[in-house]
DNA sequence: AGAGATTTTGGTATCGATACCACAGCTTCA
DNA sequence: TGAAGCTGTGGTATCGATACCAAAATCTCT
C-alpha cells in the first residue's frame, strides 16, 4: 500500500494532494496538514508524505488555494506606463516594493493607468478590484490624477505614491518635494547667493510644481527677488536644460546660482556653463534634485537633494502588507523627508568686482582646459 | 418571484451568480451563459439577468473562473530589477507587452530574477511555473544568463527577450545588435572615415558585446585598423563616456569618428568634443545606438541605429498569446533588424592637411560660441 | 393533433485545497 | 476500571464558475 511506484514521476505535473495521499497511505487532509506545516501530524507520516511529494514533484495549486482563501496574494501596482515606466524614479519604487515582497507569498501585478481601455486611474483601480488583487499601490505623479473618495470604500488596502491626497481618507506616501526644495534654496542663500535661477521640471508633474513652489517661497521668505527670466523650462531633461541655460548664462545679467529641479538638468546646466567658460562652482553654483547614482561621481560632485525613492516603494508595500495582516488599519499620510546633500558644485558667489571683470563668459574659456 | 428587492445593493460585493439567479428567477447556469455571451439563451432572460447583474454590481470571481479553466491569465515577466528596471529599454519593452495585452483578459505579473530568493533565472522561472502563470517573457540582457533545456519541457509558453539562445529549443526575440553595429560602421566608412573609435557599453550585457563585435568585424572586413587605445569603456553612461572621451580626444592622434554603443554615451562624447573645441560633425563624426527619443531633437541631431525596443515587447507578447490560442506552436527565433538613422552628427572627415593644422583642439575653442 | 426536430434550461459533478467537525486511539487520574 | 483529556486522523462541505448531460420547452411539418 505504501509507496506505489508511479512511472509518470516528474513527467506530468497534474499531481494533486489526493495523489500524494493515495501514494503514501494517508488521507488528503493529512497531506494538506503536512504541507502547510501543521504540527499536529505524526512524524512518520510527515516524513513519508514529504518524501512522496518530492518524488512526485508536487507543487500546490495556487489557484485552488486562492479560491479557498479568497485571496490572490497579488499586489497591484498601477502606474502610467507612458512617461513613468522606464524612469529611474519608478525603477527605484519597484525595487523597494519587490524588496518587501521577497520572501512573502505576494508578487507584483502591473497595470497601466493609461492603457486605452481605461484612460484614468479610477477605472484602472476598479479593474484591479475586479481582478481581486489583494492590495494596490497607485503611483501617480501627475497633477491631473483624480481620486474619488470611493477608493476608501473598496474592500482592499490601497495607497497612493507620489501624490499627497490632502484631507481625503486615502493613504499616501510621498517625498516632501516642497521641503527639499526649501532646503537647497536655503543652502544657496546661506552661501551668500541672492541672484538665483531655477530650471523647472515637467509642468504636468506634481513633484515639479512642488519643487518650484519651495524655491519661490524660500526666496520670498528671505526677501529675495524671483526673476521671471531666470525661471526656465527644462522639462526634466538634460538636453532641454542645456539649451535653455545656454541662453540664460550667455547674458551678462545672469544669476550666480542655479537650482535645477532634477539632477539630469543640473548636468545640462553645468555642461552649458562649461562651454560658456564658466567655472562651477567658482563662477556659478549649481544644485540639483534626486541625488541619482551618478551625481556623487560627477565632476564636480553635485550638490543636490536626496530623494528616498526606494523608500517610497518600501513604505508603500510595507503598509499594504501591514493592513493585510491587520497589524495596521489606520490611514497613512506620510511625507518622507528629502535630504540636502552638499557636495562641490555649490560655493560662495564670487566677489562683485571680480564678477564685473568677467561679464563676458568668453574671456574665461581657456581655463577649462588648463584645470 | 422576479426582482426581489435587495437592500444591500452596491454595498457588499459578495454577489455570486447564485444571487443573480435567485433574484432573476433563473438557474445559475443560465446566468453563467448570459454573462459569457452564450447565444443559446432567450432574449427576455438575457435582459433580465443583465439588469439584475448591473443592479447588484456583480463582477465575476476571477479566481473561481481560473480554477475551473486551469488558467490564470497572467503573463509573467521576468527581469533583473537591479540594472534593468528603470531603463528606457525595459520601459519600452513593457509598453510593447502592455499594448498587446490591452483588451485581452491577460495582465502582467512582474518577477525579479535577481531577488535574493532565487538568484538566477531558472529558479525564477520555476517560481512562475508554480505560480501557474499562463505564459512567460524572460528579459535577459546579461551575458551570464543560463537557460537549461528544461525550460522547453515546462507546460507553458515561454520566450526570451534580449538574448539569442543559439540552437536550443527555447524561443527568443532579440534585436540584431551585431547587424546594427555593422550598419553604422559601414556608414562611417562610406563617408570616408578610416580612423574610427568605439565607446563600448556595459561588459556584462550581451547587446554591448554584440555591438562591439559588429564594429570590429566591419572594420576588419574593410581592412581598417582597430586601434586598441580608441576602444574605450563608457559603461553605457553619458558621464563615463564624457570622461573617457575627454582623454581620447585631447590627444593629437585621435580618431575622426567615434561610434558610441548607445545614444547617451554619444551625447557624452559630443559634450567632450564641444569642450575641446571640436565641431561635430566637421571635426568629429559621432554615431550612437538606440535612437532614444531625444536623439532627434539633439543638436546636432544624432546619427544612430534605431532599435525597435517597443517591438521586442510586442513580438514577445504576441507570440505568447498565439501559442496560448494554439495559433502558433513553433519555436520562435527572431532577430529584429536595427535601422540606420542618418542625421547630422556624422559627415565626411576633414581633409588631412586641414586636420594637420588643427592638431591642438584648443585652437578652435572660440568657434563654439560663434556658430 | 401528434411525432419528431430543435432550442433553451437546469441538475450535478468538477477544478484542488482546506475549514470544520467528529471520532478513533491513547494517556492520565480519581 | 471507567471518566475525562489529549493527540492524530479522516469525512464532508465549501470557495464560485462552468462543462456536460439530460430534461423541458418550443417549434416544424405532415
């Protein structure tokens, strides 16, 4: 009765608990108990069942388990593919999520909130709900995203990443872009800069507008002028920033410091400054935002605002898991602090007289190749 | 008996087909038929059932359907998160996949092949198999990826993206990186260049080595020298490329053209050239690879090799769906052609005598600001 | 009108794992 | 020795949708 030889062995994988039960002379229930580590089963049976399961190359049928448990163990991640997937920011969030999920039974189900089927987030969230995801992380950096209160009534944990939802009962985790921008602006002001320009990011993204707001408010707070011509559009792209800052820096009436709303654009600004013969940070201080990997190695090493992108994913995923395990039931409203990272692309501005002799950037051009 | 009023209405969503059946006076089977568009059901019943389903806010229980159908409608996508997620390349592939999936019942389940649980691809593939994904797309740009033949014996369609699998029975779709590199090299040679440098990509990535090979073979084919000092490591990063090409271009014995293994590095090379006072393309032709979005707008517009990244995703997803629907059962070995995109960053090399007078790059430095 | 063909409907079993209850076998103590 | 307690084990029902078959309802034609 024991260990009836099964010639199919590793071949077919339609092996069920019933098969194992038959082959090891116990009931399916006992098999189920063994495989779910229920302690109330005799050691002899346990060993035999495990051996048979291994021999038959058994794997639980996840679907049946899901049906019984009414739980898919899928963590839905909703994001606008166009524009977000393929960015470092989103990649880091995904890695954070995966780090939390590794070792659990959960995995990521990815949905495009811009798919032509459902051109807005609520529709996509409903789809996920119908698909019975266990929890949902909505990555929504767009300004236009609408989040109806009905989200809160869905019978699943849900959290928004990258958008602060105000007073609504929806959980979110976001980076404090406003505060981060204040930090960098304060830093530049403390160094003695009063003529500061700003390269803004994509107008449709929430974080971009928050960074610009932080810059403006801090300038106002210190009674410093925000010069309209010194606020230029960089679209979050190094190239675009390069082009627009070429124009700005070529003028004789130019700022002594520039705050770029992300690091890539800061690179673009520095490239432009180099070409125009301006030394960074001697003639121009440049600050960025994000602290992407290359910014530490960049020459000059970039002063920037560190954004805990990985943490966004970690916090969001951990929150969902906590709610699912009933550890936490509260609505989460969390702004992760951004950190000022001071490196060598910012310094005190040159003395006025010195700056006067060098109004023409071309006069300095040879210096770049001698340094 | 008809239309018994249900006060719960939209509240709870534990509505089953049985509930609808009861509320509309038919059997669960008829409800099932109506909801799966089976034509053999009387129009009166159909209308009543649909009305009730809507009123009760019914949604099929996907899990139960899956169990019955033995099919999860999940398309597994396996990729090394670290290094790949967050790249434009992977973003495009994902978008391609999603485009095919939009409108179908399938959706993406994302798995990290580098998760600490299973540090190699076969383990991750097994996990997906256990999780009963309906099909699997393995994105594997690394050189080290091992693909045992056992993949072919898994009872699910599987395709590898970004690695040509040689003679093994595993399907793949890849871009013809080798051929693309040949195209660009030929282009430079046709323009009259004989002194050509190469900025290589990440040594661990398959595509990078293929591009370099294409360059080398084409040079050899034309009897041109591959100068060791002119093959420099750019790691696929603009910054790195900028640094190493600064060194290379500052020498008096420098190439007249540089082929960078991706567009970002080409940007870096061009930036370096600018700073050294070299005009592109007059003094230096620069070609890239990938044709990323910004390359068309770049100044000068970049000559590059267009890589159909979106198509990788499209072809892979379409293949899986075809196999699942039995439309196709053959193993797919497909290399998508890369396309030469000629823009303004490449041109005929300067005449030798002219090049002789300008051995010192500094002599040209003022030109950049006058153009 | 009634036999036969056709459309429409409902009952039952099934997918595979597992919660719950009941009970067999064994131990412990009055 | 028998009642009470404990441990292991198996039977049955359930999660919700649907394939399959049989039965009912309807239609067709002589």
